[in-house]
DNA sequence: TGTATTTATGAGTGATTTACTCATAAATTA
DNA sequence: TAATTTATGAGTAAATCACTCATAAATACA
C-alpha cells in the first residue's frame, strides 16, 4: 500500500487541529512547526482538506484552520481517499495493465478482497481514535 | 498498496507453469506469449523466482522453467515478498519519514494493523487457489 | 567440436510519480 | 494602506518503475 506522505501529514494535521481547536483558528505555520512538516507543503495539504470539507479556513491576520467535522466523524479512510489522489487503496495495476479488464484475471478478486479488508480498518478508525491512542 | 507489475507477472507466470508443467520445462518465450508479458522482463522475474527457490530452471535447448514447490504451497504473500523489493506491504513512510521511529506516531499501529490484515489474506491464498478460481 | 538454443546478469533508459519549493494572487484585519 | 494569512498554479530534483540492451554462461545435439 502506498501511503502518500500527504496522508500522513493530513492525519497529523487533523490530530493537531483537534487538540488545539479550543484556542480558535490554528495557523499553518504553527502546525508545521509542531508536527515538523514543511510549511508550504502543509498549506497545500490543508487546502485539500478544506476543499473536501474536512476543515475550513479563514485568511488574514489571526486567520487559520479549524475542523469542519468532529474528530469522531473523520475516518482515516476518508482522509486517505481525499488526499490519496483518488487511487484505489490497492492499486492492482489500475493504470496501465489489463488486470481489471481481463475476464480471467484470477488475481483480481484477491486484491479486491485485500482492498475491502484495508478499507474496513481505515473506515473504522477515526481521528478521535488516534488521539485516544 | 503498491502491487508491482513484477508481482502480477510473477503470479501469472507461476499459474502458467502450474498449468503447463506436465509437458516438461516451460520456456520464458512461451509464457511471455501466452501471458502477454514482455519477454526480457519476464526472464528477470523468473530469475528472481528461481533465486528464491520458487522455481528452478535449466539452460540450453529444451531448457526452461518449472515449479520447485507445488502450487498449493506457494502463497501470494511469499511471491509478494520475493518480488516486491523487500518493502513492507504497507509502506507507511518507511523510507524517509520518522513514522516508525517516532515514539508518539499514533498512525503507526493502524498501518501495522492494515499490514497484518493484508498479509493474512495474501498468506492464505495460494497459486492453486488462483487456478481453482 | 561446433553451433544453436536457452537462461543469467548487470547496466542503462525514458516516463512517471513523489515530495516538495517558488511566486503571486486574494482575502482579512487593524 | 500595510501587514498577515490562506489560495493556487507552475516548476523541479530525486526516486522509482517498467522496461530494453548487451553479453556471458550453460546445455543439447549434429
């Protein structure tokens, strides 16, 4: 499984937001510093989370980011699908190969089974779960 | 999950070998033709399978490849680990990030859980299972 | 012995992806 | 108006992927 660093950063940012939301909007630079994530890149990740309605943001002085959904309703699966470039969790050759097209590809349903198992775990793990360890 | 095309080719080659083993050694070119895999690349894949004892081979006229283990004992998991460049199935940032090192990485055990679930499926699926659909 | 056949093996390569940076625009506040 | 903060698209260096190429080594058979 390819876990893009965007997903890692995104999840960490969401955990950070959940833990610091009481102070009001949280700025990219603060999250970047706390989580040791390159600032400009984190800005893009947060922008993506924003676009998909997981967070919302405000520009200008004392602007920043906040969660738009409560931590117990944000699943790793949703973050993965949001930041993971719309790829299948198990990319069984989805781009170039004929795997999914081939009628007698005997591997296909194994990988599908794997994907279902993965999504089951990711969709049942929330940001809140991560905070509670 | 990154399913390298090598793994796909390897699994298909093993299924092909299992289905054609009764005729004696099977040549790379024949598998390549039947399975529509680039010949030279398949040669490398078969060589890798050979190195790890899944197949054996013979050079020269009427040489070729054969299974060294019976299909019911070759798991997708083993093929994945053999051809998948020794990476973790779930590559939770294993290369560059601090994920596995960081003491308070709350994602780590989620990805580990995912990896265990994936391996459970792959290790319980054999080449024989694929042949029997 | 010599020639054809087949695998073994390392080096190279073009395209794509990844993980960023840079530059600048737009919004907001004081 | 100036400072601050996010928005957004373009660019980029390094790594990876999916191969090809070239050549060596083994084997079979005439």
